[in-house]
């Protein structure tokens, strides 16, 4: 039997590092990518995308999100939406930041991880991208603040919903969220004009509005009421507005990814 070349050995070692669970792990992650693509990718496509993106992110010096996402778009012949591509990017690259086994961390470290997630999903670049996708015209600073606040509250709601779904211990969940809210407030621009209690009341009120909208959802179109709410908040229209679909879809995908990340933590 011929001895493996250095290149073959390199890729064997890389495969063990990226997929310590072997074939079962690779197949499981490929199936997850199929789900994130909304079944636009078949198993072979998702499997090859998983291996290629993982290897690229592991060995390249340029790990910029734009570069990796462009690779995913080319690899999939650009048949995925922005939300689907971003969800797959987050899923594949998360293993490089979080160990596949549960990581034991403190409540403060967990809150920091949530804050990093929020920062990736709520910043100037993302706000402009969401405005463009939603056909929300930013004509002045008031328009920017309006869509910025809506995206902020939706992401905070997403964090809350993900934690409520994944935590079995309600007391620990509430303690972690308290640390998270305090961290967000400490770094939020409104800290200069609102005290923490008033700021939290506003967050609770907005999250309650989203919760009630979900409770009113119809079985035929479960997203209808939440779309109406976003439409009223952004476009000041009471009816269903298709322009609000993009921002809600983004939140749905983000929440799915966030729940995956939360499962990888063991909070002490």
C-alpha cells in the first residue's frame, strides 16, 4: 500500500479536526444545510458545500464574511436567498468559534456570546441591507432610526424566544437574560437618554406585541399577523405588506441559528 502524500495527509488531518464525529457528523450537518436552504439544495450539493466551505474557512487567511458568502453563492449557483446564504454561513462557520461539545461558560460569558450575535445582526451595514431588501426608503435620519429600532426589537425578541425555547431552567434563563439586557443597555446609544427601567419596559412592550401577533396567527398563513405588525411599524399601513416579508424571514432564520448555538453551551 502506497504511503499517503503530504497533501492527502494534510486533508485527512483537517477532516478529523473539522468533523471529529466522522461520517455521521458530516451527514448530519449536510442534512441541516438542506433544511437551511429550504430544500433548494440536494444532499450532494449540501455535502460538498459543507466540506468546501469548512476547508476554505479553516485554511484561508481571508476569513471575511463577504468572501465566504460569495464562495457559497458561487458554489450554489446563486439559487439561495440572502437569508438562506447567511444562515448556512453562520451554521458552517460557528464550529470554528464554539466547540462541538458543550462549552462550560459563566452567565456573563453567555451574555457576551448573545451580545456578539446581536452585533452581527444589528449594525449599520445590516440595517441598510434590510431596508433595501424590504424596499424601505431611508430618506433621512428619522427613517434610519425607525427601521433601526424595529430591527433591534425584533432581534431582542429573537434572543428572548430562543432562550425561552432552549432553557429548561427558567431561573437560570432569566438570570442570563438579565445579564444580557444590562450588557446591551450599557452599549446602546439610548443609554444617554433613557434609564434602564424605562428602556426595559419598552423592550417588554414590543416583545409582547410580537408575541400577541403570533398568537393571533391563522393556520393557513401563520406569518400574516406578524407581517401586518411589522408593516404598521415601518410603513404605517394596516394591511399585509409584502415588503415586510424580508425582515421577518431574516429573523426566523437568525432565531434558528441562535437556538443551535445556545444548545452548545453549558452555563455554570
